[in-house]
């Protein structure tokens, strides 16, 4: 009899725990939905962004007055001058009120860190360089699981040429601006003709070599990026170029996590 009561008590505690866990998850999901809709309503995004809020358990933040993080993932954003890009933004260890926990209406709240990462795929980078069919890979580790590097190999066809060139690149931040610098031609076409031979970079005529390097070099002013802060690092990983921004011990509002994008045309407006 005692054992049966003990089992029933354990089952009751487990059931209560599951109810509390599900309730906590539902409250967090509702807050995530509200934040996503607020960003979508006040931005030019084509779709509501993905939002994740973190605290364990979530409702405990109403008592601790601290959210571990609010993360916004927006994909296929049309950024002027870049085309479609993806932006990941996160505010971490945010001081909030109990009401903020339940409604997600975070305004000018102290945060330990605000982080933004912009992903530029080969199409975005190639369109700015005027290099078609651009391929981007790490210089040292070209495996799909390779880490991030600030040295890279770019391959594509520069404007005016008929065949592709392969170029060694350096990615650098200087005075808050992004610089993709071609430092050497690995191989490329000996001229602009359709029957041009592909030769080693050292065997190219110097004028052709310099023209290829100029085509692959690109400077991106930091103030043209969809960041609220100044970009701090640039690197390649997984076939894309990433630019990141960080601010520490600052203040943040939900709109600060929304990427800047161009206004939608009439044809792109939802419901039209």
C-alpha cells in the first residue's frame, strides 16, 4: 500500500512538472510570436523573422528580471546594394520588467551584449564585384565543416572576360569598413577571348593579372551594412562571407534587432 502511494505521488509530481513545463513553453512561444510580429509590422521584411527567447525556465525571468537572450533570424532580406541576405541578431543578458517577459515589449533595456551577423552568399558578393558564377571557399580548409578564416579563394568570371579566374583573397576590417582584397591570381585566362587558355597566375601578362585582381577587390563602407553598430570582423565560412558587429554593455530595444531592408514593392506586399 505504501509503495502504491509513493508511486502515485511520484506520478503526480511528474504530471505537475510536465504541466508547468508545457505552460512555460507556451508563454515563451507567445512572447516569441509577439516579438516576431512587432518586428515584421515595423520593418520592410517579406516574412516574419524567426525569434527565440531564452531563460530557464522562461517565466523565472519575471522574478530575476533578466532574459538570457533574445535572438532574431531573418532570411532572404532585400538589402539595398546587396540583394538577398540573411541577418542574425541577438541581445544577451537583458534587464527587463516582469511585463516585458510576458509581452516582449523591450524598450531601451540594459544588455550585456548585442550581436549581429550578416551572411553574404556568393550571388550577393559576385553582383557587387561584377563577377559571375562566383565560388567562395576557405583557403586552408575547404571541407563543408571547415571553420572560419580571413583568407579565402574566390573563383568566378570577371566582367569583360569569357573564362573564370581563381584568386587568393584577404578579408580585413579597416576603420569600420569591410575590405575584400585580391592579393594573388592563382590561375586565370590569358586574355578576354572565348578561346583564352587558363594559365598559372605567374604566367599571366601583368596588365591582365592586375585587371583580374581589381575585379575581385571590393570595399564595403560599414555604414551601408544593415547594422545598428559598427562592423568588427569579416571572414569566410561554408561558402559565404560573414560580417559581424558587437556592442557590449549597451541598451537595446526590439527594433534594434530588426535588419534594415528596402521597402517592399506593391507586388511584394502581403495579400496583394
